[in-house]
C-alpha cells in the first residue's frame, strides 16, 4: 500500500473513555469494561435490551465554538475535537497550510437523518430544510474543513470498520502528488438506536459504541511510522475471512487486536495471533464496545501512543467484518 512509511505526527481521540487520546489509552490499559446503558427506541418497545456505550458530555474546553457547529450531528463534534487534538499533538497551534482532510465512516449522521425522515413521514410539508444538509455523508468533513480553514483536498470514504486503511492509502497518494503537505485522516461514528439494534442482530452481546480517532500524517516528521502493512486481503464469506486473518500475524512487542470478547467472532483472530509472543495485548473493543467506522481509527491512535510511550513496535490487527482484512505495525 502507498501508506507504507507515512509519519503519524499527531493523534486525537473521543470515545466512551473521554474526550482525549490519553483518556482512551488510560481506560484501555486499565482493562475494565466501561458501563453500558440500554438504548431506547423512540417509538415502540423492544423485547430485549440493546446495550450501548456512549461518549460522556464534553467538558467546556472541548466545546467547539464556530457558527457551523450551532447545529451539527454528534459525529461532527467528536471528529472536530479529535482533529483539533491531533493538530495540537503535532505541535500546530493553528492549522498548517495545504492541509487535506479524509473522513471515514460507516453509518454517518444517523441522528439527524432519522430525525429528518421522521418529519417527512409525519408531515412532509413541515420537514425542516435546515436539518436536511446534516443528513449527507460529507457534512462532517465539510464542517471540519470550515472550522480549520483547510485549503487542501477534502473527501469522505464510506466503508467497513477498517476503511481508514484505504483513507491512509489515499492520503499517501495526495501527499506524494503534492495535493497537500499534511493530511488529517479521521474515522468517526455516532450511536443511535437503529445502528445499535442492527449490531445486536449479529450477536446479543455486541455493545454499540461511538467516537472518533484522528491521525495527522505527512511524508516527513518525527512521529511514529506505518510499517509492514498487510492487506487489503479481500474475502467474500466468513470462511474466507478466517483464511485471510491467518495471514495477518506480524511480529511486534505489543498487539492491539480487534477482539470483542465474543468467542464465536474472535476465534479466527485469536488463532491467527496465538503463535506470536507479545509483552502486552490490548483489546479496545472489549472495553469501549463496537464503534464501527471509528474502531480502527481508535486502534491506530492507541498504537501510536503505546509506541511512543514504550519506544517499541506495535502491531494492529484489523480483520474487518465484510470486505477485507488489514494489519500494520506502528513503530
């Protein structure tokens, strides 16, 4: 992949652990699963509990003050906070010139989408035109570009939970072609009853989550680098997925895997990495839940922090669920 060798110069995160990347690292390393709440349907009853882990209220210093953010979906607020933290982490008090943005998501602005189409069903003549722009997939990227005054390319990628690897590949192409000098790659998701309930159909123990992980990448810098990228290893069935996951195992000091704590779904990944020895293994999804479009981004943020702190290579396992498997080393 083109992303091989990219420098990760800054990281930021918002998750059920809190509104910063250090909060994410601290909670995952503590290893105690965060509490869950039952996600309530807006209409009708559900004969089972649908468990979620949501982002706590933002502290005052994390509130984004910009005209665009008076009326935005939570996904935009999470992503904006993560991006601002990543820029600050890289040493930028103000956004650098020639800044590109690549936004990754799976579900998108589901809260406003649900609200708008409910208005359409209830009374089409009264459906708010102010809400409709927030239903489009590219809305969060647009808001962040306006907030940062980004003058580089801005785009959105819709994909699997590990689609951030494709975004990093595109970021590398942009950087090498001179489209931008720095690129923010952010994966984000917001929780709502419909996506949370859909996840529970795959297994009753799945816990839907939300948040955002941002990586500021460039061709040069002092940050950690993406190395030994494996993938994309495409598959079309659960059986093929198990075969591809076997090829992900990579030597490193630390492993950040994709396991959820559901044995049926974790078996292939557990088998693939069992032949390797690691000083420590972290499973963010066991602690935070399944944040879908944000999950691999949060894994990579955590890997960057661990590699900095331990001065060691960190393997990241991203097998995905319905398209392709990836792994990489952050070192």
